[in-house]
C-alpha cells in the first residue's frame, strides 16, 4: 500500500499553503490587566497561603503526636499494673495449690482420708527393676 500524498491548499507552488493574516489580532487592553492580576494572585498564593497551610499542618501533626505520647504513657502504666497483678496471681496459685491445703480440702469436702497400713493390700510386690525380691538385678540385655 502506498503512503498517502499530502494535499496542499495552494494550487500553484508560488502561492502560500495557508492563508496569511493581513493584520494582527487585536487584543483587548483588559487582557494585560487580567494577566497581571492573575500573576499577582499566584504569587500571593505561593508566598502567603501555602506557608500558612504548611504551618497549620505542622501544628496539627504536633497536636496528634502529643496525644499519642499521652496515650502511650497511659498504656505503659496499664502494662505495669497488669504485670503486678500477674505476679500476685502467681503467688496466689502457689498458695492454693499447696499439698497440705489440697489434703485438708479433700478430707473436709470430699470425705477422703489418708490410707492406713491396715487398709492397704499389696497383691504383688514387684520392684522397679522387675525383680520380686527387691534386690537390684545385675546383667541382662542392654537397652
């Protein structure tokens, strides 16, 4: 496919391709005043408004940071209190889980008692090492 050829408005090569304006466009004198006023507004915004917004943002950020510091201090105090309470609870658990206390409660509330020698029956006296006589066993297969 061939590339499209440019078509010029001029029919002869000596004529200009686009019409030439005979006189410059007249602009209203108000346009220059409006442009100057717009430039002044932009300059005012850059020199006054933007720094004011930046300072207000800085004040806001410092206020938020101070509030967060206070909240962090309060949480630190709360954490210390929780640690102290945890220590107290550990001591309380140690007190409540003592063997003497558990035996006392078992006797009082559940009617349990320590077995006497007459109440115990031994059906087979096997020692820990597997012998019947209670003497230590020597030799044997290694494990």
